[in-house]
C-alpha cells in the first residue's frame, strides 16, 4: 500500500457520482457520504458483538457503518480518520506491481484481505512470501501487491519504503505511533510493514517515517536492492524455488479460484425476497465458465442491478458506464424498461426488473462497458519500481500511444526530450503474474482499452500504463543445473548438456563447475533460451538421473553494508512432520526469500552458489543431524569456490536425536518457538570451533586365501560430525532405518520415532556377539585391548543417542575432559541393549577405552556400522579415522537473555500468536 496513493484515494468512491441517499424498492438504506477511501458505507443496526476494523475497539451501541463492497465495519467516530482503502481500490494503491506465490493455507484463524471475513473452515490460500491470506474464491480479486524482494535489472529505486499489509497482526501488537494496541484476533485491523515489522493503526501509519530500515533483523537480511534477478519469463514460484506441490498446482490454472467462487456461491439459496443473477465479467470468464452470483431484490431498478454487480466484482467504477447483456441474446439492462419474452411491459412500473423475464432468459448476464467517446487514463511516470506518481491524460478515439507519450512528456515539462526514446507499457497486475506489453506507437489507446474491457472488466481495473525509457541492457539469467554425472571436466559437462539440452552456445556460457556435486552454473543471455533450458531440464534424464534446474539470483555484494552479515537459511521441510514446512514459510516472510532455501529442492549447493561472492555470511540449518551433516559435507566440497570459506552455522533441531543441536544449546527439538526469536538468537549466538573427521572404509579380503573375489568395491570415504558406531547400537539404528524406509508416512513425530526405536532395541536384548573377537583397535598407532563389549562408539561430541552422556562426567586422570574442538575422539564401549538403556536413562555411563586423534580398526566379519545415524552393513576390511581438514565454525546459542528489540524493529513475528505457525 502506497502512502501517497492511500492519501489520494480517500476522496474516491467505488460508485462515484452515484452516492446520493435514496430509498430503493429493495429497501437499501441511505449510504454515508464522507471521506471514506473507496468504501460504500451505510449505517447498520448491530445485532451481535462487533469490533471496529479501524481502531480494533469494541463498537458500543447499536449503530455501525458497514461497507457494502468489502464488509469493512467501523465506529461513526472513526469515519473522519479512515485510512484503510476498500478492496476495490487496492490496485490503485499498489506502489510496485509484484505477483504473489499462492499455496494452501493452514487451519489457523486468519482473515481474508479481500472480503475481510474469517478464512478458518473455508478453502483458503496464503502467499508463501508475504502475509496475504485470501479465500480461494476471493484470490482472483487480489492484485499484484506482494513485496518486492529484488531488482530485475531494469528497475531502480532511490529510497526503500515500508510495505504495509493490513490485518492478521498478533493480538498484542502495539502501534508504533500512539503505543496503543492495534492488533486483533477478531477482525482484520491494523497494518504491519512486511520488512521491518513495525505495526500501526490504519489511522496512524502515515505518521510513521516512510523509509524502511528493515528493523531488528537488518544485520542478517539481504536488502532487496542488493539482489538482482532477470526474471521476465519466470513465475514467482520459479524465482523463489518454491517446490511444485505446495502451491504450483494452484498457480498453474487461472480457473481454480474463480471456479471455486462459483461452486461456493451456488450452494446457498437466495434470501427471502431476493434472487440470484449469474454474471460474467467478460469473454474470458464466459470461455472458462467462471461467474459471480449477484443477489438482488425481486423488484430492483436496473441501475441498482448494475451497481450491485460492480460491488460483487469489487469494481470502483460508475454504474452509468456499464450495462448488463443477456448472454446469448441482445437483451440489455439500462435506463429503458425491461421487456419480457412476449414483449409486454412489467406491470410494476418502469425501471424495474421482471423476475419472470429473467427466468426465461436463464438469469445469465454479461457485464459490458459502454463505448466511450473520450476518457481519462493515468500514465505512471518512470519505471514501475520508482514509485506510483502518475499524470492524467485525456484520450479520444484518435489518440495513439505516440500522442499520449508526447502529451505526458509535455505535462512533465520534458517536451525537449525525444519521444521516440520512450515507450508506453501496459502492465496487467494479476495476483499470480505481472504481465508487461509494450504498445506500438500507432496503437489506438481507446481501442486497446475497449479490448481489455471486453476480455475482462476486472482485468481493466488491474491494468496500468507506464512511461518507460528505452534502454538496451544485457540480459543475464543464472541457472543451476544439477543431477549430472559427477567428477567430469568442464569440457565434458559442456558436451553433456549440449547433447541433452541442445543449448545455443552463443547464448549460454558455463560459469561454474561443481564436479563433486554433478552440477554446473549457466549464464544465459536470452530470456526465451533460459526458459527453454529451465523447463526442458526438468524432463531430461542423464546417466539414469533426472536433471534439476533452479533460477539463481545475483547478489551484488559491493552494495551490502559494512555491518551486514546476511544469513543463509536451509530448511528441510520433511523433518519434524509439518514443522519444517511452516518454518520455511515463516523464514521467507521474516527475511528476504532469496536467502531461504528448501534443501529438498536442489540441495545445499543452490544456496552456497548464490552466496559464493558474499564476503561474510552465517548459515542456519533447520533439520536433523543428517541434514546438518549434508550441509557440512557440501560446504567442505565447495568451500574453495567461496569468498567466505568458513561461515558459522546455527541449527534449528527438527530431527529425532538432535545431538549436535543439544551440545550447541539449540535444544532437544523444535517445539513451536517464535521464528523471529530464533533469528534473534542466531544473531546473538557465540562462535565456536568443532572438529570433523574423515572415515576411510577399505573393503579387503581377509579370508586368508589371497584370492581376488572380484566383488570388492573401492575404498569409501565418509565424513563424521557426531559419532561413529559399530555393533549393537548400529544394528538397532539399522533396523529402525529399515522400518522407516518401509513406511515413511508413519515417521512424522519425534515421539513416535523414539517409541519405534525403543521397540526395536527391546527385540535385541537376547542378541549377543563377541565384538572384541571381531575387531582389532589401534589408537595413535598403539594397540588397545577391547573388553567384552557388543558395541564400540567413537564420540566427537558429548551427546549420543538423543542426549545421553556416554562418556560420563567422572574425573579420570588417564583421559582429559572431552571438548568438541580438542582434536580428539573418545572411544567408548557398551555391553548390550540393557547397558544402552541405562546410559540413556542416566543411570550409567559407557566403558571408557581410549582417546586419540588417529584410529585404525581391522574388521574380520561383516558388521553393522553407523555414522551420525546413517547405518549400513560394513564388509570385512580396514577402517581408518583421522581429522578432516580445518575445524568448522558453529554457532552456540548464548546463555544470556535476548536483548529487547528497539522500536524500529518487531517484538514478535506475526505468527507468534499461533505457536509459530
């Protein structure tokens, strides 16, 4: 919502020129005439407890003022300070046209931003990037007013303004101006900046300084001016790498929302004394069968029928400029009498609608704009992102795009400039995609307007014209292709993608090669070629693997402030049940969505490649210990290509064990903490170092016959962060892993997972194996005798098996106190499942065997092993454990209480009232 436009639209009305108070035969009450920003207000008698949408206070008494278009309700005293525009005026209040990314909303209580009614219990959608919530049937009437998260290479802005979103605030939210409560859980009230989190009453927000400084999280946020993305041919879902099953199925069809509208509205029967008209708003809706049901009184003036139809379609136009046509016929509803099929006049008098004649006509009508000899259009000056300033231009039937350009330049006192160096651009601000079309200089403006209105009257309400200076600019679209054969050379990758995708070499260049990951980064200098490669790669397989393709933004690191250390967020949506998905959604809203990555869509490489030139940044990994190990492994493989080679890493524990998160004080598991508080904790966390270890598993034939059996694999190398186990603990972990693989849908809860783990462990009580006879252990080149044990575990951190202290806290003169950065492994044994249960219950500790930094194991029989919870059966051979390169930097949660947010930031996220969801 633009501050300037919100102020400009206060004197407008959705039915301008038709607001005279009148009492119609249908019983309409007189409408309030005042400075309401586009609302069609009328005085109503309240029959149940009601809250004001302007000040959020309870409306005492029996009188309120209700908007007949958007259901806005307020006190009489609030009419003078009314700032919240009607839903029909939303397109005129857009500062920067940016499409939404709709996905299915949860079941939490929210309010629709179009009709202002509660979405709970209805089919509802939410934007995955901003705080927009709408009913499925209301979505088509929302416009492209999402927040702008990047520059697209042609658009610039001088200052960064607040991006206000009305309603769905936390109930305890306070106005930044008057310090009174502005949130509500009962109605859609209050506004909040979706960047800095400042909250305010709608009557107060114009007093907030217009420039946004990003609030409490500005030190870890990517400023939109620092992100550049050429994205003309890509949807927002592609730009933000949003997985196709969470909302793309809704985004692929424009029919879904409007069809839902029809199905939802067909069900209720009309009220007593009313009838329903089925109305289409243009040829496009007729073609797709999408209509609105308009309730009217049985005896209603024709002008009021058109007026009710405009309200149903959230249109702010004058009813005198429109008419209703019988679909499939020539019958019209206008100022003349309506004739029935037999040509007789209705006996009830002129200007009334005959129910019988409508029934004969099928009650199906088409809303049409009347032809106009002249009209006034708004031409927005400058590039779309430079604000919403416009000039008004009168156009006639002879007006062309060239003549309009000349008049606009004259009104701007820039008539000396060459009009041929500018273009008139039509921009359709659809809620799902912003569509741009450059008009030819000879194109007739009125013909263009009539064409748009004929297709859809609602589309005309969401269409703007911009004066744009023509500039030739080099296009650079970044794509990351994954799923390729690993460990090839650059020339081999070029040949491979040439064979599979038939790329045009003069338009496509390979900028980076990640051979260990089987991925390459491409720079494409043509929008259509980039779109072709992107879509074709998703349907292509190479070497038995399906390729992946992602759109990658460019971070202009030179524009980052000296005090900014952006946070790169990885979220595993499959961890922690649905909590991973909700965290992904919350972090996209709290930060720039270009710094939040779904790790299940392209892995960690996409984020690390995006941040490759950022001089310093931090990382937050949301998932279990396996997800953390995955990120650390990819970081180790590509760190030589990063400017910041050792970014510190924080954790949000979403797994079952979460041992590393426990050691670093991030907790035993995520339990619904406010995502904003999590980010503040990351910002205040301390940096610590942690050892990592390389495990070499060399399969060897130890049968003694010296023959090569031909089935031995080459040595396997894995990385270890937490612990490495052999024997009984790995066997229990392997059985649990197999049970989860057989029925993964049941393993969505930490408590269920632990229950299955205990059940599997109890089944192993009677099992026994003499591990000391199957293993030979050397620590720091010294043979170490093994006691009678069934499991051998090598610890890097003082937490094992969901928080158990396996090493113990007793002081031992033979061994030092374990630390995660001491360069030593602790070697511990367990005697069986009962011993493991006692350790996890805190009754006992393990059997201390040794400490060292170099371990060699000789295995004589196949044995279950596990590394950080990932189990398998290891054949006989040699196992060597040694330090893996430099220590990694981790973030440990500070013991201090979080500092209070200053007034320029937010005290809590908008979702905190719902437990973070």
